[in-house]
C-alpha cells in the first residue's frame, strides 16, 4: 500500500510539474503573440504614414510627369533628366520607414525601407541614357 502511495504521489508530482511547465510555455507564447500583434500594428501605422507622405500634395498629381505613357517620349526623356523631387520624396519615405524600423525593431519595415530607397529603374534609366548618347553620336 505504501508503494502504491509513493507511485501515485510521484506520478502526481510529475504531472504537476508538466502542467506548470505547459502553463508557463502557453503564457510565454501568448505574451509573444501579443507583442508581435502590437509590432504589426505599429508597422501598419508606419506604412500608412509612408503612404500618406507619398499621397501628399507635393507628390500627388505628379504621375503624369513621372509616369508618362510610351507615346509621350518627350516627357519621358525629360523625366530621366529631372527626377530630383521624386528622389527627395523617395528618400524621405525611406528615412521615415528606416526610423520606424529601428524604433519598432522591425525587420519587415527595415527591408521595406531598403527596397524603397533602392530605385528599381536605375538600370533601365542608365540603359536609356546610354542609348540616347549612342543615337546622338
């Protein structure tokens, strides 16, 4: 009878330890989830702010100037020479996202800031400029 009591007590103690460990793990995971949810909310707020900057009056309406159709080659070539305002705005947005990424310790925002800062059309613009130079010769 004492052996059964000892076995039962040992089993109960092991079960209690397992329950305590499981409860601690669940609480930790719930806490981690809440902090990630808050981080995502702050990232969304930062992205919305970046969208607001891009949509502001100083940038809005410039699509015709900076995104000409293929039929408008004259403005397209002018855009290649004068896109400094676009670069300034792109730099402001990248700086804002980078700052928010550091504040929030967010790799997602940091990666987005790097992608915003890098001009995806640099190679295309260089090829067009080189082609123009060749045609002028």
